[in-house]
C-alpha cells in the first residue's frame, strides 16, 4: 500500500540466472582446499617444533641476568648453543631466569652463570638443553647459603651432594660449580 491508500503491485526485478554446476570450479575449490589443508598442517608442524612459549632468547636472558647483577662467564668466550665450551642461554625458560634472579636477591651473593643451554650436559626432561638448569660458579657465599638454608637430600647418582629448596628446586654441588634445576622460580 502506498501513502495515498491505494494498493500497488510490484514485480520483482530480474535477478541473476540460477547457477549451473561447473566442474572446473569444483576442481579449483578442491585444489584450494587441499592447499589450505597443507598450509595448516605445515603451520602446525612448525609450531610443534618451535621452542616452548616460555623460552627466552640468549640476548633477553643475558640482559635480565645482568640487570639483576648476575654475571655470565664462558670458558670458550662464546655463546653458541652448539659448542660445549660456550655458555649459551638460548632457549632457557623464563622461570629459570626468574629463579636465578630470586636466588641473587635472597642470597645477596655475587653470582656467575658458567653453564646454560649449550650442548655437552646430561640430557633428560629437566636438562640444561631444555632450559631448566643453570650452573653457577662456586663461591663461599653461595655455598654457605645453599648448605645453610636448603635441605640436604642425599647424593645424586653421580655422587654430587644434593640440596632441595622449599619450593622444590634442586642444587647439586658438582666439582667446580652448583648445578641448579629450576622446576619453578622459587618464590617469584
């Protein structure tokens, strides 16, 4: 009905012709779907092989440690993860960095990292390479703090004296350093 009160009839405007099946389009769509599927699988594979989201680059980890007053030393004078005489922090977990910073703050000791994620350490889930461990140079201050504060829990299979903090992190006294496993940040 229009505004004058009379009734009008409208005829629909002509539209596009109905689509007819096109076999070429179906093949194109099939190929596109296959390509997209392949791309999704490739992206998934890349993510599966990527380091964990909590992993930190060497530069970021080194900057965080240095800002907390923790030194880094390498017998080879390098930071290449693939060279055992280097001290690399590539792929270290943020929780491990936070744990080292907490240790520095709690002890008040001068700390020097002498081992990180470089090859040459023992393997395993909670390993250096997987970013759970750091080695710290032996100092009287650090040794006194660890042995006087944490619980002695016996010897590790390699004979290293093993101490456990209240948060569950483990400190093993190896020959020239403390081998520390950070399961969590230890009070962060």
